[in-house]
C-alpha cells in the first residue's frame, strides 16, 4: 500500500491498544501475586523462608525470561505475534492454577507456564510503545509514565477483588474452591485483554519489528512452542530446588553482563556513551528491585501478622481490608502520582528545565529510604503488636513515588539511549537485572522469617521493623552511590544527546 493510501491512525489510539492488553495482563498477574505468598504459607504449609525463596525464584524467572522473548519478537516471530502468544500462554498458566490441588509440583509447573508466557509478552509490549513514540523524545518520559499508570489500573482492581472472591468462595464452598476460584480471575482477565487487542489490532498495523511484516513461519512457531514446553519444565525444577535457583540467577546475570559489555565494546563510538549510561542505571535498578520484592514477601507477611486491618478516623470505623488488599496501596499511589509526574516532565521540557534520568533515579532512592523508615517506625504506633493501617498508606506512598522515579522510567531509559537494533535485547537485559534482584529480595526478606511456632504479634513486630530499618539505611547507601556517579552520568548523557541532535 502506498504512503498516500495508508489510513491515518493517531499515536494515541495505537498507544491505547497496547495499554489495554497490558492493563488486563497486569490484572491477571497481580491478582495471582496478591495471594500467592499467603497460599504457600496458609494453604500449602510452607515455612516463611521457603515461601519467600520460592516466590523470589519465580519472580526472578518472570523477570529474566523476557530477554529471550525480546529476541524472539525482534528476530523470529515478530513483536506483535510474540506478545499475543505470550498472553495466550499466560492465560493457560492461570487456568492451571484454578485446578484444586495441594500438589507442589503442580504449582511449580503452573508458575512455569506463567513465566514463559510473561517472557514472551512483556518485552514486546514495551517495545511496541517505544516504536510508537520513536523519534519523539520529548513525549517519551510522559508516555511511559502514563503507560505505567494505566497498567496499574488493572493491578489495583485485581488486588482488591481477588481476596474478596477468595473469602466469599471459601465461606460457601470451602478452602480449595476459595483459593483456586480466586486464581481463575487472572485467567478471565487475560482472555478479556486478548479480546480487546484483536478488536484494536488495526491501530498497530504500521508498528512492529521486521519479522511482523513477513508471513508467519509455521516451523519457527513450532520451534518456539517446543522451546516453551522445555522452559516450563526447567522453571519447575528451579522452583523446587533452591540450589538450582541460585545458580540460574547468578549464571543469567553473568551471561547478560558479558553480552552487555561485548555490545558496548563492539558498538560504534558515537553510540557508546548512551549504552554505558544504560549499563550503570541498570545496575542501580538491581538495588531498587531488592526493595521492590519486599512488597510481596516481608511487607505482605507483616500486613498479615502485625497490621490492624481496620481503617479508623477519629475513632470512627471506615472500612476493613484483608491483608492481601494492602498490596493495592502500591498501584493506587502509582495512579495518583503518575499524572502529576507526567505533567511535571512535560512542563520541565517546555521550560528547558531538564532533569536527567540519572537524577530521577537518585531522587527515587531518597523516597524509597523514607518509605522504609516509615515502616520501621510503625512499631511506635502499635497496640498489642498491631500497627495502624494508616502507617501502611504513607509508607507505600513514599515507596511508590520512588518506584515511579526508578522502575517507571526504566523502559524509557532503554528507549532513549539504546540503538533500535538492540531494543529487544536491552529490554530483556533490563528485566534480567530486575529478576536477579527479585530473588535477592527474597533472600533479604528471610531476615524477617518468622518460625511457625511464633504467633504472638508482640514477638513478630520487632523482627519486621528491624528489617525495615536496615532497608531504610541500605536505601540511603544506594542514594549516596547514585549521587557519586551522577556527574559522570550527566556527562555521558550530554554526549549522547549531542550525537542524537546530529542525527536529526
């Protein structure tokens, strides 16, 4: 079709098509994540330490797998096809989790299917947003911030909804139907997301990788499916055997670092400054996600054991949450803060006030430290070992602002500094860094692992607050490191921007 005959589709509509399927994908993932640590501890009888490490390993796999999915999208099946295949596989994984069983191997296989589906979906969805706003750097930060906000709509609804569904079904049909019926919500969400995508896919007809423009190669598709089955089995083994999990994480980090350094060394000199910036900021991201993993491990169990679930104002009862619903405070704050940050980024661009991505990372660690100090001070407000639910609100607020400044701009960082031919791989490398630190976050959470025979909130409270206090000081350490490397990063960023200006 000639350029003159191509129908015009606004970037906003194309952007919306990707956002909608991502909204429902996050709806499914966070609905499952809100319950999974409680499911392992309360239903399967895992010790805290085992549950933390199993979920840490699963989170690592979920974040590491996109490095392969990005390559498949770039080179084999195409960005859009790979994204859709990933969504279909993830929906199958959630469907498996709806089958009532306490067999741990069945859980590991189900999580393995989710891992593979996520690996195919995640980098390609982000890469599509990058392609939509290619060459529009001024709108890139705000677009990715709004994208980050949009996907949190799905996660908020599912985090609030699935614990309620679990309780209602348990009361009527028993614990098996309660847990597994709640997991079915994740499957339904992804099916809706796929329906939205196919209804709007024409808005993305001119975006994608080169492989998207070629007819589907059935042999390559079969190859990818066979590889996916093997990856599911490998994931299940890694989740069962923690020595394998540790080895996998360390090897993945080592290989990715070697490839990263190789690409920097072999890149054109004019591209090198941008790639070095990405490398340094990706290392900082590793530290951030150690903190991030506490939400689904130590903070989740803290909410179960040491938080008053009632929200009271001046002695009047407002509402009561279940412990899993406190996790929704994170996406709620993301949605509240994202529009303000997007407006701020646009305003600073228009007024030639430029805060680099490196500066935003530095500020992110400052507020993450504040968040953990709020959690650590929660013991001062505790009554009989139970702290106020409002402490959780303000702790999550500071923490979520830090997430927006670091993780929320991680994909924008890749889009801005990385040459397009490396986009899929670098998206994957970013998720590998995130995944490795998710596992380390599970290891850190075990410093607040509570033995099964300890149930008194007065005994568990100081264990959690001590960990949160140490994490606050660790975040201060990360802040100081970010501050130390900031001048070098600003210099490299300026060099990269000069190169980009010459290309225009």
